[in-house]
C-alpha cells in the first residue's frame, strides 16, 4: 500500500491509477494524515429476474394474499394488541 501527499497525488495521478489498476491500494494524505483511499472500482453485480426460482424448494411456492392482509380488531386483540 502506497501513501502519497495531495501535491504528489495531483502531479502523478496517472501513475497512481496504473498502480490501482494492478490491484494495489493508494492512500492520499494531507499533512501526513490519511484522507482518502484509491482502490479498484468494483461494479455492482447484475441481478437476473427470477433467479430465485432455481433454488431448491421454490417450485412448490404458492402466493397467499391473506398473509399480507390487514388484521381485524378481533385478531389484534387475540394477539395482545390494545
């Protein structure tokens, strides 16, 4: 891991980016105190629709709208809610 001051980072940015592309991390400091870290960019993984359907046990899943239906006052009282 390389540590450079702000002035050096500004003058050697291309070289620092080349280091980052090789997998190294670079710490940028101001007056010797670390301020920022340069590291390789990691794009977010691309999610695919319906991928969960390939997991075991999901082939028997059936949606039940009653699971998300609001509770009646009687059901609330039975559960101990005022």
